[in-house]
C-alpha cells in the first residue's frame, strides 16, 4: 500500500535542496506551502484519494469468469485493469490539471466507466448524479410540490446468490407497479428516480435494496403518507417478497432526507470509514478496503470471491434510473449518460504534463496520488522532490506555450 510523503522528510529535502538553488531558503520560509493547518487539510484529502486508489488496485486483481475466458489467451485485458493507470487511446501524455471547483485530476488516462465496480469511476459519475438529483429536488419544491423517499427490500438469507436476489427484487418491483393497488396512486406520481444499493453481512449474506424518490403532483403530506403506508403494506406481501415491514422505510422528502441520501456518493463520506460498514453490512467497496490490509490468504480469497460475485451479478445492470417524465418536466436540467458525465471535466489550468515513459514509471511505483499531494504541499518543486525520492530519472522541458513537461 502506498504511503504519504513524510512531512519532516519533505521539509528536510526542501531545506537541503535550497543549496542547489532549487528553492531558496528565504523563499521557503516566506512561503506558506508547508503551513501546518494547510498540511492537515491536504493530508485529509490525500488520505481519501489514496484509499480510493488502493481500492482500485485491489479491484484490478479480481476478474469475472467471463473475463477470464475472454482474455486468457489474449494480450489484452479487461477495461477495469487499464482504468486510471494506462494512457487512453490516442493520448501521448498525461496531464495534472486544476479544475474549476478547485480539485486536481489527471487527464489523458483510460476510464472503464464501471459504475458498480470501479471506485473512482463510480464516484465521478454518482457525484454528478448527486448534483443532478439535488437540482431536480430544488425545482420540484419551487413548484410547491412534495417528494417521497421510499426504501424497499425483500427477505434474504446467506445461501442466496446476489444474482438471484437482484433479479427477484427488480422483477417484483416492475410487476408491483402494474398492480391495481399501485396504479390507483399513479395519477398523483409524476415520476421517480430509482437506485439500487447492495451490502453484505456475515449473518444474512447479500442485501440488495431499492431507494426510490417519488415526485408527487400534490403538496398534501397526509395524502402522501397514506400512499406510503399502503405501498409498504402491499409490497411486503407481494409475490415472494415475504419481507418484514420493519425493514422498509417511507417518508416525506425533506432537505435533510435528500442530503443524507445523496451524501453516500460524496467521496469524503463514502471513504471516511476505514471499514465502510453500514448498519446493514459491508459495502462492495468496503470489501476492497478490507482487502487492502488483509494478509491472510484464505480471507483474501474469500473477500475476492465476494467481490467477484458482486461484479458478475451487477454486470450491465442499471445503477440509477430517472423516469422520462422527470427529465421532460425539468428539461432545463440535462440528463446526461454516464459516459458523458465521466468524461466531463472543467479545467481551470494545466499544471504539468508527463510523457508516456515517465507515466509508466509513475504507475509502476504507484505514486499517482502522491503527485497531487506533493503539488498541494509545495507546487511543482515538491513533485520534483518526490521524483528524486522515488529515484525517477527525468528532465524538465518547457514548450512554446510555457507548459512544463516532465520527460
């Protein structure tokens, strides 16, 4: 697992290299690059960035049975093994950029776009979906209308496969919407946003569940609460759901409700817990977190088998869906594809670029997150120090556009 740059080590290198005019001591003391409070903020973000990076490294090692059969005699590999490490098709270099939101990112890299499976791509896509949902919520409330937040589950036990449970959950919900009890409330429901979540626990196995935002054409909260009560009562008895009423949830959607719901797609909230356990069990990316530090071979194989089952069960399934009526009603809010959301980046400035040869050394040594941390702590000079520390041979070139390229 990669380790952050030592604060004292970085400070010592700064001072020692001042003699070589890389950074004058007087400039160092005047600079606030290593101000303690700033370091704490940078380190907090860096810790989350490194955790996400290490999760992806663990995920790269896990391939499904179909992927194994497809690539076992090929020089190619599954897309998720290229994601965030190899240059994208046609790219000749990788660039570190600052976005308009004040974050830092690398451009020119391959992306797998697997919203269920890749921690990095999932965060990029779902964080933008989060903003989109918040916009829908704001517009609906401006019209004086209410939203309902409903969680639906089915009974499950440890011996059931995730594939079977997901098929049962989705099939039953589709059929449930065509029942007479549901249809009688359809006139009051403009549309819905539906997402599927999955957790795992040792006692009860896989736990898939639906989170649904109903957009109502009324502001009558008593009526909506009555609708919710009927929906839950009918759902637990529907077909083979055999669910507990206590395991379901329904409430009028408030600012706190919607914020709590979408906050799970915030990188800080999602990665803050080292184990990433919820009240219902371990999240799939939490399984990857466990793998980062797990040394026992048998436990590693068990965790990898769980994540492999998860990857196979969610393959080509929709993580989040927005009904056409919602997109049509609030057409000013663009409902973009996952691919477009993933590739969108508002660049404020290009900081530094790395040739393909240098990037190969960077990703071989797994220091991608440390490059961003180094820049936040001390600018380009800190990146050069990091390279020296990691024994990467490099040359600094400035092109005609005054852009720095590491060769």
